[in-house]
C-alpha cells in the first residue's frame, strides 16, 4: 500500500474509490514481483488514462445509450448489484490488461541467482580478485568461502543474470543500494572497456 501511495502521491486526482484501490494494490504487487521498475514513471498517468476512459464510457452510456468496452467490462461491473466474485474477477482482468497495455512493463530476468557453472566461470574470469577492490586499486584476492557474484546492472532494473553482467566481489564489498550499484557499474564498465 505504501508503494501505491508513493506512485499516486502527486495530489492530481480525486480520492481513489474502493474498487479501484483493490485493483491497484493487486496490480502493483504483481508488477513489483515480476517486472523491472521501468513502469513506475508512467504509473500515475496510466491510471489517469484508465479512469478517463471509464468516465467517458459512463457518459457515452448515460447520454447516448452507447455502451463501450470500458463500460461493459469495467464501469457497469463496479455497480453494487454486480459486485460478486465473478464480476470482481472479470473487472480486475480487464483493468490489469489495460494497465499493462499502457505501461508496457519489462519482465525481469526470471533467473535471479547465478548458477554454479556461471559462478565458477566468473570466479576464474575475474582471476579470483574482488572487482570492487580492483577498481579501488587494491586488487584483493577472494577466497571461495568469501565470494559473491554481483549483478553489475541491477536485476530489479532489468539486469540479466549472465556472465557479462556478473562480477566477483567479497561478501563485505558487495555494492548495496542504487547509488553504490550505479557507481560500481560505471567504473566497472570503464575498466572492462580499457582491458
């Protein structure tokens, strides 16, 4: 719920109604689990676009008697008389499909952890030297018991679990947080380009 509050915190829309809140919470939860954060920048605009389509559909139905997809598959299903489990499920499926169409989220690499083969290849490729230490000019060896493989481009931002995106680091040197990860990635790429 905190993530949703942050995404829609610009104060540029009326209070969110209960049925919209349910769909938003479920949508954000699925996006956070399976997709990079690329969708967050356009989330408020996508929701506004969806709400506008629903309102236009409601007007078209009431004024012209012309039902549209948004009215038939969402708007009329928000009415109290049709708030059963089946209606809620159909409404949520429609909402989710439209929001995904608007946001075009990028799937995360489903492989989160480097496998044994990739880990060993990176360990030898990096000559058993911590890449954080190497960038800082120290070049300390890493024992097998103290090694970790770091995603140079963050996994949460679309970084793949590939040999090219892995770097050997000491457990205690593993970059933490967006700023440290971004700084390491920039330095590491420059080092790789010159070698």
